[in-house]
């Protein structure tokens, strides 16, 4: 299948190499041409995982987005939520009818990008989908090398508009057989694990992050007190999901940390142990600019709190973390653009929201 991968981060490199090795015709685009040069020169990515190290040839690695997107049945976009709106301008002139745009994950970016494309005059009839997590736990080991610790074994995915779910999933599952269909894009957005796992880790480790040159928030930073905050925050997410009529499986975060029991989580059993053992997450962290702050708190957690308010569900842990992060960053994250208010959806009734999610009609 012809696949376009958009982005230059850990997830994009992992997706390009993994999907190409599985036999797909993969074209990779990255905005920063200078940093992309090693991959452009080789037209390949070096992939490291439990099978060893090897070079994986791409169909194309280029900085012309139209050339990369043309003819692709699916666009895999493992970019942070903060990059989605700027990407709209790049994609608007070159999208084609029938293409599926897969956001990994989305933070309700499916709605944001769909609206942005309309504003830019894009008439292509495309379908959006968003997953509950990146399909990979991965870290780049150089300008042309990516190490994949593990791959998602279950990938909950919601489609926007939901009435195109059957069509989209025929294509999505060809790329990612682990994909599991959810009710709609809001279901997918509320399955996003990032705003649950990362905000407690980065906020409760703020001191060590600023003090030490390198810190592993998934190893030393994950202590019983942090896990209790995880569990309380995740309980709030599940309460919001249930209030909106979304049923199980909810993929509780506890299953990610429980290697001996519980249901299989998105990355399978013992994923946390594999992540820690890799040592790839012992890294220099910028408390103010890291994507765990800018994406998972400023976008993802702000979105969760706004949906909870709309649904009438009290989420004191989520609101408290958001308030503390606002104090650190010096701005009110509750009034950000990735909230229902910021997206102009706060006044929708339940029926209007369901119609929007099902038909893409606002």
C-alpha cells in the first residue's frame, strides 16, 4: 500500500521504517530539510530493535510534501498536537479524495484539522482517524537511526466523521492490523494515554528535571506516590468516558504497569519494563518546552478538563495538575485553543455533538 509518513520525530521515523519493512511503499516528509539530509541522501532509515540493526529502504524521503502525499492511501502523522494546525497549510493544496489521515495520537486534532482544511479552501474529501497512543515506543539514536523498544499490540482508533469508519478501517488495518475501532473521534481522543501518563510524571518530577542534566521519569521518576496520582487521574478520564456513553474497554493505565495480571494494554505485557530497560528515556528534559508539557498538558489535559466541564463531571486531579502547570508556564492553560471553548464547541448540546462526530457537520 502507498503510505505517506509526515514528520521528523521519533514516531515518524519508527513508522516509516517499520511500515516499509513490512512491504508497504513508504514516502517520508520532514519540514527541516537540513536535519533530514542524512535520510534523503541514503533514502533509508537505520532501524534498531530486538531483531538487530539494519537499513530499511524507503520509496522516497523528500521535502516536497506534494510529492510525498500524492497517491498515498493513508497519511500517518505521528506529530505533536501543537504541530497539527501549522501542517494544515502544507497539506491543503495536495490532499486527494479518499485519503485517510491517521493522527497518532490526535487530541481531537481530527476536528481541528478538518476545520482548518475547510478554511484553507481544501475540497478533497478525506477521512480523519486518531489513535490512543503512538504505534511505537521509540527513540531516535541519530539523524538517520531509530530504535523501537516495542510496537502497539492494541491500537484503539476513532474516525471522524464516524459514518466513514468502515471505509477508513479497511485502509487503517492494512497498515496497522492492531487497530481497534472505537465509536468516534471523541472516543479516540478520550483514549489518548499521553495526557494521563505524562502530566504526573513531568509535574511530580519537576525538581529533578530542573536539577539533573539527565533524568528518567519512567524509572526513578515513577514511584508509588506518582502511580497513585496516575490511577486517580485515569479514574477521572474513565468517568468522563462513561458519562458520555463510551463503554469498555477503557484501557486503564494500570494495565500498562501491571506485567503479571489485568488485560493487555496498548503496548502489550511488560511494556513498561522494556521501556525502562532500554535506558532510552534517560534524557535531558526541558520542563517548559518538552512535549509532555506542551502537548500532553497544555493540549491533552486541557482538552480533558474542558470535556469534563461540558459533561458535568468533576475532575479535581486533572484540574489541579493543569492549574500547577499554568503557574509554571505563566499562562492559563484552561483557556487554550485545544479546549471545547477554544474550538467553539462548548455550547453544543449532546445531540449536536453526536451529529458533529457522526457526520462531520457543525
